[in-house]
C-alpha cells in the first residue's frame, strides 16, 4: 500500500549518472519516467528474468536514447535550480493573487 505513494529518489541519482535503468513498476513512479527507464512489470522471478533478458538485448542506441531523456529531464525539470524556479514562480503567483484579493 505504501508503495503507491512512494518514489525512490535514488532513481534521480541513477538518471544523473547517465546509465540505463531497469526499475520495477512501483505505483509511485509517474509514467513520464518510463521514457528513460526500462521497466519490470511484475515481481515474479519469470518476469524479472524476462525483463533482464530484454534489457541485455536492447539495442545500444535505444538505451542511449533513454539515458539522454533522463539526463535532459534531470537538467531541465528536476535539478535544484529547476525546482527552485518552480517554487519561486508558484510563490510569485500566490503573492500576486493575494494582493488582488486584499
């Protein structure tokens, strides 16, 4: 149940390292992240083996494309600077709307 609301921020580290990622499909991971991850859909041993086999036979250019999506996402959307901008923008909107209602 807790996995539905969990997100492994360790995945951000892996994305920043520029390495291919094979991850389970935890409910807390937004779908957009699977543009840069390979997924393990089920936790059964058979599915894990299948997912590993698929990952090992994925063409290098496909893996590189996923890595590049992850690096771009980290640099442009998930970095400390990008998150700071989002917070600053949200605060500016809140302050402006508060000033209008006063």
